[in-house]
C-alpha cells in the first residue's frame, strides 16, 4: 500500500504532536517509510506545506527530504477532471476551486492505483458541498480509501523505542 499524505498531516504532526526539534524519531521514521516506498506526498500537496520559517520549513525544503517524500509522477488530467466533476461539481466557479484547494489532486493520485490510500486529519462533513467538500467525503465518492493520521501510524507500526 502506498499512503499519500495530506499537508495537514505534516503540519499538525510538527505543530501539535511531534515537533521536529523535539521528536526527531518521528521524522526519521517518516523518511524511512518514504524511502521504502510506503509514503509519498504529491508535489501539489507539498506546496501547501509553506511555513514562514523554522524547523518545518527547513525540513520540507531539504533536497534529501524532497527526493524521498515527493511522489515522482504527474496527475492524470482525465482522472483529475473526473474527480472535480464527480466529487465536487462540473461547474465550479474559480472561488470554489480555491476552496477545494489541492484536495482534488490528492484524490486523483489516490485513484491512479488500487493500492493507494489517502491520509488526512480532515473529518467527514457530508453537509459540505461543491468546493467546500471535505477530503474524506470526496474520497468516499470516488471510492478511494482514506484514513486518519493516527490510523496510519498504527497501521505502519510507528513507535518510539
């Protein structure tokens, strides 16, 4: 299984649970998982991880980290358009596309192989529609497996010895 991480997983891990300067084993584990081909971040999602300064900015901009973490493929435009049309709406206005952010890319990458799952901190909110649709709901509509970050950590057996 290839796990595709949403930007919020990285941002919240650093901000809330595993600060880079205090819980380095988490980040080393993440890179080990990436090197083994279990974890990737599409470039469109990585761009969302844009802290102004500090350890996370330094880490995400490190060339070795990028080489290991960035998914080395481009999204299939046909699949991407299918995601927009089906999970969001075929007639989204520009401001609605902005609201959706990069989530449609993540869903499209998830659709490009049956052995992929999306990892996110977002929660389902089925009342949200069009560009405001939440990532888990878009995944559900497109039959893309998804899980929370903590489900992912458990499934991949993250632990600090």
